């Protein structure tokens, strides 16, 4: 087996994207909450949003301009960014070691939940995978080669990571500690490179920083509120849950390594291509990590482990809340740690790892599709994957056409979830006036959201109660009512769809 090249890696990544996207598209009637949020936010290109930086929504906006707003688009986008992150893991691996081991590390990390199952969720965590992986690759090259071009692009990509989610600061701290451990600050070239990286970073991120200042730093306030917990005991309990969740999300990689160990003990080194020229004899089980240079081992440990360990340390000291998905980018280098376990002829072991990883991906994707689709439907569980978005849109549109005939429905006043599910099925130009709040819906010019009429929609029995502003619009509407429908099967709960039609005003500038 020849050393793998870029084509094989791209083929593996394309197969992963297709597998997960197609099965989710078949099994789901609606995307996850975060995916729907990105579809709603993609209505316009903003320099920031009340909850998060803007970059993932920019990418989704460009995607909707080309593909519209099908419910499978968030699955595709999530997997594309997962694949792009894995591509940069592969590029980093090729810098550190040979291509066979680099591909093994990439394949192993691909089955972890953040690149596979949760890779179907297009949110700021998944969208950040590529920029953190790319920044890590550029950082390695910049430190090793001290080329100014690598430092410049490190600054640019780091700015993009920050404009995706502010948690990129944790990765920057890992870079700082890695440089400290390597003694890099004693090299004048490092200071010169850092100056270029910082300048490029500030130039790229400055428009968003200005927006933050103009908007009272709302995303930072949201982030601060999201980590608050009432008591230190609750913080410690959440930290334990966080650690257990991470173990579960890394478990697929452990399953592959356990299966590889069983295969290895049963079959040994027997197989086609078991002893390619230049590799150690089959009888010498030297672990692969021995081939790593000491500086590279230090890099993998400092950069790979610091995000997780520093987050746990800060949470323990400050008594903050931890959410499992916040660790999405913490494990991009964990595939390389398998080198402390793997051994034997690399051509043979790569083939075995490839087979096992493919089997795990197929099993996980099929099981996820089955659980979120047919099983959720038959049991009547109120899963977001079976949410009746098309049916809700049909009811709302019928009420609108009854009371505003001949006028297109352009605005749905609701929360992000229900409003988004209605809007994407009504038409590509229908937008959500989130909670009747202009700050939450910057795609509307001030005072214009309701000019051409709107439908108000909410559920009193839903997971998010309507805001006072939404309920006030509902109460003031000339036409309103309540329609009940099943979430999915006859076993599922009823959804009480409160709908109201607001007529167009004389200020409407469109037919």
C-alpha cells in the first residue's frame, strides 16, 4: 500500500460528509435548534449578533444564497466544517510525522462525537473546528520555520476563530504555554513573527470589535451569563457531568482502538503489505510515538491537553458552569495520542484502522438516523427531528391567505425555533421577527418589521413561553385563533398553535 495522498484523504472526508448528511436529511423533518438558529440569522450579513460573533452566520448566508433554506442544509454545513477541520488535522500530521500515521490520527479523531454525530449540528462550536485546526497547523509551522507568511496567516485565521466564538482565547492560551515550554520567547524571530500575527489579527477582527463597542458588548454579556451557577457545589457537579460527557464523546475512538487491539492479537502482523520496505520487522512492537521528535511530542501535549485542563482548572477556581459542547475544539489532536498505543507495520495498521473507522461511522450514522427518525416517530417522543414544521407552515399560510389574499407572507413573529420552522417552509424570503425584538432581528430596519403585515405564532405548551411583546401583538391582532396538531405520531403530544394575522399598514412599500 503506497503512502496515502491528498486524494485518498479527500475521498474519505467526502464519504463522511455524504454519509451523515444524507442519512440525517432522510430521517429528520427539522434540523436541531442551533441549525435552525443559523438559518434564521442568515437573513442578513451583520457584524455581530446578540448571542455570538458573526462568522458562522455569514457562511450560512452564502450557502442559502446558493441552495435556499432546505432543512438538510445545516447538516451539510456542519459536516463540511467538520471535514475541513479534519483536513487541517491531516496537514498538521504530515508536518509532524509520515503520511500513514498522519492519516491514522485523522481517521481516529474523525469518529469522536464532535466530528461525527455532533458534526451534523451547525453551530458556533462546529463552525470553529476548521479555524482552530488550521491555526494549530499554522502555529506549528510558524514556530518551526519562522516564516513571516505563516505568522501572518496565523493572525488572520486566529481572528476568524475569534469571530466564530470567543472561546478561541483558550486555544491562544495553549499556544502561549507551548511557546513558554519550548523557550521560544528567547528567539528574536518569534517576537517579530508575533508582532506580524497580532497586527494581522487586529486588522481582521477590528470591525467586529467596533460593533461590540457600539452594541454594549451584548455577546460578551450573554457568554458571562451562560457560565454563571448559583453555588460552588452545583459547579462541581456540572464539572463532573462535563468530564463524563467528554468521555462519552471520545468513546467511539476508544472503541476503534479496542477493536484494533483485538484484531491485532488475533491476526498479528499477517496480511498483505505487512512489512513494507523501511519499516521495523513484525516481531518488534515499537510504539509509533518513538518516531516523534521530542519537540513534536512536547507540542502535541501542550497544545492538545491545555484547552481541556485549563478549562477544568478555571471552572474549579471560579466556580463556573461548563456545557459539554463547549469542548468541541479541545480534542483535535487526540488522534495523535494513539501513537502511544499503536505499533506494527504501518501499511497494514492503516488499512485496519480505515476499515474499523468506516464501520464505526456507518454504525453511528445509521443508528442516529434510526433513533431520530422512525423510532422517535413511532414512540411519539417530542424530538426536534420530528417537529411538524411543514404542517405548521401550511396552517399559518392558509390563515394568512384567508385574511390577506394576494399578499405574500414575509414576516413570522415568533421564537427562533417555531418561527424558523414556519418561515423556511413558507418561502426563502420569509423572515422571523424573533420575539418581536428588533435587537434580536437586525435584518429588519428599525420600525419596518410589521409594515407589510405578519403572522404571530407561539405555543403556550412549548418549551419557550412567548415573550410579553409577542403576546401583546397576538392580543391586538384582528384575526387570531388556536389550532392543535400532533407533534408526530398519534402517541405524540399536541402542539397548541396560537396564530394571529397582523394586516399590512399604509407604510408598506411592497405589494
